[in-house]
């Protein structure tokens, strides 16, 4: 049996024992590693579920809808259909060390479920409007959605990877006067989407683009690189800061380092390499 040694936390060299809360300060390099907290959003059929199901197994896929067809051949994945938002609390209490990754598909579906419960409806209209609920009901929905999502994201402190899948929403289409530039992000209410952006360490967008290849060619007497279109589609993940898309990774940066803003054919291993 391997020898188990008790891990101790170093006290910061800047702190003298005073009996105050500052005694709990520790060097930042000694902060414990946690699971990944990520939100992946995008349009339909752009690879969101396939990407998240490449994460370590065993993996629990919680569905407010059934989007399992694209990952049905993968092993080590359990699917749980969410029937009521209160089941999130039961999942958090019961998950223990059973799963290495937990995926919610989708965050917007959970928000709709909570709104449906608040309004006492059997279903939510496909075209939602602010007038379908009172201001205090929308506020209650936002608070409850944040609480449920926060409970899931807190599992990362126990070493579990947590991924929130969301559809894509163009906030500038709604004529909000406080949006000065076009903004695209997770399809949640603006308040909840803004909160989720900060709560996740990794915020990314899935999208499709045409694959291109670069070839050297002579233009006159000068050699230059020519970009050629292939007609083939490639699956991409936007991870770098962008003026329109709400994306970004928290990672250790090296001075002068240039990293790609996009991962092609993304999966867990490529994400970890970039982190």
C-alpha cells in the first residue's frame, strides 16, 4: 500500500501570526488545482455536445433536452433527463466521486424550466417575450437559475470538470440601449449570461467555417503565400478575446507568447494543452 502523507498549506511569508483572518492567506502558487469550469455556446449542430463529451470519463450528461444522438457511440457516458430544477440539488448531493465530468445540456433549457415552474405552465412558448412574466417573476427566474448553475460549478472545487452548454444569442438584436457594440454570447437573460461569463474560467464558442490551405506561389518574381478554399467544413472553437463574441480562457501567460484564438477540431486534450 502506498504511503499517505498529509499535505500542509504554507503560510504566506508576508503575514505574521496575528490571530486575524489574514493568518489564512497562502501563496498563490500553492492554491489547489480544481476541475474545469467551462461554458461552451454556439448555434445548433456546431459540435457543442461532441466537444464536451470528449472530457474525462465517467461523464454525466444532464439533459433538459435529448441531444445524445451525436455521442451515442461513445463509452463512459451516462445520460440523465432533467424533469425539475430541484433535481440539480439532488445531483450535487449524490454525485460524490462517481463522475469525473458533469455536463449540463443546456443552460437555457434549465432557465426555461425554472420560468415554467414559476409561472405554473406545462410548457414555455417557443417565442418568449418579457411580457409573458412580471418583472419580479423574471428576477426570481434569474436568481434561481444562477443558484442552480452555481451549485453545479461549485463541483469543480471537488475536482469534477463542469461544462455548461448553451445555445447562441445575439444580444444586439434586441435593441438594448446599453449595448454599444454587437454582442454574442450564451442564450440566457443578459443578467444571467453576464454572471455566467465571470463564473466560468473558460468561455468559448463553437462554429463552422470552410477549411483553407496555404500554398507558396510566385507572383511575378516574388514568392508569396496564397490561400485556397477547399470546400470542406471544419469544426472550430473560439477561445481568445473577441470584440463581439463573449469568449476567453483563464490561463498562465508567458510574456511575448502568441496563442491561437481558435482550436480546430476541438477536444479535451487540445483544450488542456492550450490551458
